[in-house]
C-alpha cells in the first residue's frame, strides 16, 4: 500500500476526519489486515487564511509547496490538500512541486457525473462559492453550478469560519443551512448540493440535507484510498 501524505491544519477539524476515516475504512476494506501509513504536514491555518483573504497567492503557494516537499521527502506517494479553499492555488502548486496531487474538485465532479446530476448547488467558504476553482471541473463535466445569493453566501462563510472551523455545531445553524438549500432547490432547481468545504460534513449529511448530498470529504477520501491501494 502506498503511503498517504496530507497537507492538513486548514482546518484542524477536517484533518481529524481525514485521518480517522482513512484508518477506519482501510482497516475495514482489508478485513483488519492493514492500516495505512499516513504523514500529516500541518499548516498554520491563520497564516494560510491571511494569504487567501489578502490574495497573496504566491505566498500561499510557497507555504503549501514547502509542506508537500516534506511529505514527498518522507516517502508519501499519494498526496493531497485537506481543504477545498486551498485549491485556489492548485494549478500553481502542481506546477511548482511537480507532484500529481489528488484534487478535491476533480473527485467531486466525477462523483456528480456518475450520480447523473445536472444542476448542483455549491456551499463552502466565500472563496469557494465565488471563485472558479471548485466549479471548473463540474462545468467541464456538463454540470451546471449554482451558488446561494449574496446574503446567504455571507452567512454561510461566517458560520464556517466562526463555528465549524472551531468544531462548534449548532442546531440553529443547521436550520439556516437547510433553509438556504431548500430555497436553492425551489428557485434554481438544484438536484444535489455539494458540501464544498471540508468542515461542512460536521453539520450536514445525507440524512438531514433537503436534497441529495455530495460530501466532498467522503468522496475525496474514497479517491485517496483507491490511489493508495492500487
């Protein structure tokens, strides 16, 4: 089995999910015979987030590239970022490091196409909802992408940053998000919603989502496992 390398810390809650799920699922898939070797290079989330907000993408690329180099030097063969927002520099990062990173947007687009979805809603950080890096692969797969209206985007971004990134789960926030998804279903006709921030599965899942739910963490982890077990 190939060693898995994760660029984590952006944020800590999703990094914990990746680590736990990779171990649990591979242990189960191998009938208790194997668990993966996993290396984690944890990024200073506050520093990385400042680079995103200030659009210092050159500094963000350098920061993440340093972590990827450490993972590669440590023998990791399957390497990925554990945050969708950090994919804002995915292309530059791939070029700078020469490492074939396992992309969250590409994995989600494949899953959406396999599921037969034609119009999907996208929730995530403000950057994920408003910029192109999470939408491009979906559009190329022939899938229309809808985002919430500006006021709802602000609310979602605020709840992610102030609550979910800190592991805070509130029923009131779940209700707010459910109402936003229902509105997108009624007004835009979405047939599924993408949890495009890796902290969103802390709040939303197939059981409480008003429409079909594409969990980017679940999809990405499955892709990592497939690559590691090739």
